[in-house]
C-alpha cells in the first residue's frame, strides 16, 4: 500500500494506474477505521478496482471546536488495517494541503436547501464543509467510483446532488449501515463513549426498530404520536433527542399517501457524543 501525503505524488500514482486502464475507487474517511469503513473497502475490492482511501479530519465540517479537537486519531492503526484489507493507496493530506489559503474564507461548494434542513439546520455549515472537501478529493483523484455509507443519509443525498449538478463523471455507490452485533451502527465516534454509555448506545437502534415496526403496519395512525412515544422511550433510556423525523425516502420531504418507502432519521446525544442512525421502511398499504 502506498502512503501518500502530497498532491503531486497522489496525481502521479493515480495517473500511472489510469494509464494502465484501472478503475479507481475512492473511499473518503476521517480515519479511525472501523468495520463500517471496511465494508466499503470490501465492496470496492470486490469490483476489482484500485482502492484509494483518504484520511482527513476535515476542519470545515465541524460546528464545534470540541468535536474537532476530540475526534479520534489513530493513523498508525488505520494504516495497519488498510494494508490488511489490500487497500492500494491511502491519501493522508495536511490541512494546508487541502486548504492552501486556510480555512477562513475558503472557496466552497454548497448544495442549497437540502444542506440547510434536518441535520443541516442543527449543524451550521456542516454540509458545506462536506461537499467542499469531497469535491476537492474528486478533483484530485478523479475516481470512477466513490463509496459512502448510508448512516449519514442526508450526506449521501447531498453528495449525489452535487455530483449531478457539477457534472462529475463519478458513480456514487452507497453501502448499507454496518452494525455491531448489538445493533449499534459503527461510527468512529463510538470509541469516545464512556463504558456506561457504550452499554446503552445500542438501545438507540432498538427503539428506532420498534418505531419502524409500528410504522410499517400502521402508517395511517398518527405519526406525531409514534414519534412522541419513541422520543419518550429514548429520553427514558438516557439519550437526549436532537432530532427524530419520519420522511419520504426519496426526497426527504413529508410523507404522502404516495410514499412507498419512508425513512426514520434520528440524532441523539449520549453524554458529549452525538449519534445518528436511520432505518428505511417499505410501507404495506
Ligand atoms: O462521513 C464522513 O466520514 C465525512 O463526512 C466525509 C464523507 C469523509 C467527508 O469528510
């Protein structure tokens, strides 16, 4: 595996693979590689592609300095895992490499409206930071395929929209949420949970699953009541509910009688850690 830190080296290696007609896959990460990332890598490798993983804790997508400063950093261990899974290139740029003119007043890519709703309304400028860094990585690597997990579902929709609007010739492949045995969705932030909080974290998913089951067969009963019951259960378990929505899966708008699939999207606080999760449901009318 090649460990690359500079843009010139990155471009040189990518070019040599492209000259030999290889298909390039990009898996953007912020490091602290876990089984959720590995699922993306395995999918890319199963498609016989040159697998590029980027590790960059992108400062412009953090709305709280505390979160940025405390984001888990484990580059050495990450590289060991990436070698084990036969990743071809890991790109680990510095902040200066990715933002040559600094992170104030940087040139950005912004997907309007959808970046402002739901999680975007809670985390100021978060999605602007995400689309900007992903667009930089797309420009530098020019992958044929890029892989994203479905855990941050809004992020996935926003990136697909950016690819369409900016005419990127890149196929976005989404991979279902990868969960621990308990049901807890893998996340780099899970390692920051205290021992006690880790023990209850999986109940987030269990409560959402319960809500999903009720919703599946009772779509006509009051959505507000179902949401309020789930919020109550979450609070009783020890979570502080940041958001809980039930929306049309296709466009993240309110459910209508035409909605075939809906999605439960939720964010909760557990101590100082914010967890997100979602469940897609087919409606049995
Ligand atoms: O989902 C993430 O880990 C990040 O938002 C991403 C896509 C790597 C951009 O920094």
